[in-house]
């Protein structure tokens, strides 16, 4: 009643080598037949799930994909477990980080049904949008689900846990596939360099002037 097959190349599964001998196979009490046949070589299968979608430049910072806002390419996207550790796919391979395409898209395939966290690290000069819909399981594919990491200077954002379960994923997210969730997005705002106001410039000049006077007075006293 156990599964004996292992993942192989090209999405196939094979058993390890085994021997067959006359009169040496499991008895009828084990597999229901005679000792010339082995009826215990089984393979269990399950259906993989996928997760993905989109990163974009959220110009107005409202956490919604407005029609005039552009996709963001080269965002590094990592898939983690609920403890923040890397995960493996159904073949036992570690799921490596990927980058969003020129269309802002990303997709992780061949996953087990489980809870996952998606991490987004943008190119330099961006940070996650301030206004987000934090719940990534709401199946809305135009909102931002990533939250900025406090104190992180790279602009990295994390989602809350996303539950993936075969047959229950949204079918109105562009692929009509109940095994794929394509609604987990992240909006990014460009970093803005704050130019000092006139009053701030005046304050800075005053501080420099006072420092210069103090330095000159110190020289006179000597």
C-alpha cells in the first residue's frame, strides 16, 4: 500500500530496480495472489499547483494596478515557506528565485499544495507601495499584496501566507486553471529624493555660519 516510484527526468516517475523469482514473490496473504507474481509495486500521484502574477510601478501609490501604470522588470521573486525558508518542488528540487519578465510577470510551477510566502526584491530605486491589500488569498488580481520589511533598505516586500490547494484556485485570473493562483502581485513606488525647502536651506546655512564663527573664535582665543 506504499508508493514505490521516484521522480525522474521529463516529469516521469520510475521505480528502483527489483527482482522477480518463481515461488519467491509475496504470498496471497500479502498481495492476494500466488508466489510467482508481485502485486505490491505501486505509484501514488498528486496534482501540482502553481503561483504567480505581476509586479508593477505604482505611480500614485494606491496599491491598485491602474491602466496607465507600467510593469516592473527584473524584480527578484523568491518562494518561501511560512518560516521564511526556501521550499522544494514536487521533484525534490529547491525552488530558485526568478526575475519578473519585461511584462512584470513571474510564475512558480510544480509545487505541492501548502502555504507559501512570496518575497519581492525590486531593482534599486524602488520600494513597495504604501497602500496594499495585505490578504493574498482574496483572489483579486489587480491589488498589491506585498508589505515592506521594516528597516530594509533594499525595498524588499513580503506577502502574508498564501494557501495553495489544487482545484480551489481562482479561474478568473487569466488562465481558467483551478490549480494556479495568478493573483499574488506587488506594486512598487519610485524612491523620491527630498529637496530641502527654502527654510531648510536657511537653517543649514545658519548652522554652517555658526560653526564657522565658533571655529574662528576658537582660533582667536589661542
